[in-house]
């Protein structure tokens, strides 16, 4: 398997903010490149709508594909649906869609992912 995790600190815990994009890595995106973003999102105290994913009211791993539109670092944002939620992300994997597709069976089968077990960019 050759997947390079583009997240600079995969196992760190990053607190997101409502209605504000928060960087989850420091490596710039390449505009026009398709990426897989996978992270464990911990939601307590409410329900959120996570941009690019959908509604969450419990902690779970979320994965989605996106095509970078700017050269800034990968970031996440959410809006509050109910309550006063606290939202953190950890155990992140960010890789190119091509690397994900080439290793899809293995990556999907891992289940729990810390991020520190893969080569970092």
C-alpha cells in the first residue's frame, strides 16, 4: 500500500467552530485535485450539519471526496442544527482520490484509523 497522508498531525484533536472554516492540516491543496477526507468527528451537546457531509448528532467516522478549489490547507466547517454542540476531529486521513482508489479495499477495511500508521507528506 502506498498512501501518503496529507494531514500533518493525523492524531491531533482539532476543535471546529460553528460557521467558520478551520484548517485540519497545514499542507496546501492543489486546485483541481480530487481528495478523500476521512476523520473521526466527535459531536457532543447537539446536532450539526457538517459541510460536505450532512447532519451528525453522534460521534462517528466521516469520509467524503472533494475537489480542491483553492490552494489553502484542507479545512472543515459546520453549522448548528440544535443544541450547543462541541465538535472535534481527530484520526484524520487526507489523500488524493487516486491513492484512495488504488488502495480502496484495504483502506475501507481498516475501520479504526489513527493516521500515524501511514507515511506522512
